[in-house]
C-alpha cells in the first residue's frame, strides 16, 4: 500500500490549485503537463484529447520535448506497432511500461529499436481520463534510460487526481462543444438545477457566477455580500447537490445540459 506524507499531499494541493482555474479547453493540456512537473517529473510527454474515442486511433496531441517529425511518424505508422497502446488504451487505472512490458523481449522489436530508442524514450507511465466511463483523453509521460523508472507513489498521484482531471476536462469539452452551443442559456440550466436540488434564489445566483468562472471575491463583489457569506452559500449548495468542489457542481449542471440535448434529439 502506498502511503503519502505531508509533503506529498502538499504537492497534490499545489497541483489542484494550479489547474483548478482552467477555463479553456485549448489551454488545458499545456497547463496540466506544466503542473505535472511539480508532481511527477518527466523528460517528455504527450496529451491526446480523443475527438472520436470509438476507434483505436489518435489525433494530434499537445506535446513536450517531442519533435513534429517524431509525432507524425508515430501517428502515421508506429502507433499501430505500439504494444503499450494496445495493452493500456482506455484503461481505468494509471500504469507504467515496466509493469506491462517484458523489456528483454520488447527491446528486440521494430517498435523499440526504430522508434523508442532513437527518440530517447525508455520508461513511460500514463493515464486515461474518463467521465462516467466515457474516454476523454490520454496523458503519457516519458523518461530516458538514464533517469529512474516511475515509482508506485507517482502512479498513486495519478490515481488520486484522475477523477478531478476527468470531471474538469468533461466540463470544458461540453462547454466548448459546437453541438451544445445552443444550450448555453445558463439561466435555463440553473433553473433546472435549482428545481432538482431545492436551491434558493440567492444560491442559484451564486451557481450562475461559479459556472462563469468567477472567484469567491468576485461573487461577493457582484452580489454585494461578504466573502464569508459566499462561502456559506457554497457550503449549502455543495451539500444540496452532493458536490465536493466547483468542478463537481459544474458537472451537475452539465448533466442537466446533456439531458436537454438528448430530449431535443428525440
């Protein structure tokens, strides 16, 4: 069993603080990978958002320390030889290459000798991000053979962060989806949320501002109330909606959004 110390939890908290205010899907991969540096160090990385996760192929990702030529080679050819992708694609838990592959055998393959070794990859770990079992993205980190392997503790960091990352990414995908653009009438969505969970008028106003990405201080200024009153409203809202964070609260609202979309399509 992996045990985390106070310093580990501080790193996790720092990661959540750094990534908790992401409001753009475009910026999401770069901010997440930048924040990972303070939690799980790596030499190179990629972040694939799956536009169409129903087929086992990849679209162009955001990358760190990986050349365009290397990326093109992988997408056009080597992804189809990649045994790690075959074994780990769309999995519920994070994993690493040394748990999946027999390195003695792996080093004799075309994929290893022609792609892994020339590009300086050796150790890898990765995580698939889901929302309610729907695959949203794949994040992979790499280290060269002169660096240490990824540790059990580092995989456990990903295990802890996986629900947060999946919920947050889902929120951004739905908000920026062209298919859902006609349902950005937040007053309708918040009205539905208020009816479903018994929110007061003031609590609904707070939810409206939360969805727009405002801080507690900005909510206080907008509603002419104290920041302590804002916190009390949020506490009551979280309890009523069975949410533990702003991200979960927004996900509750987006669930209503998807119901409206499904009803419209029937």
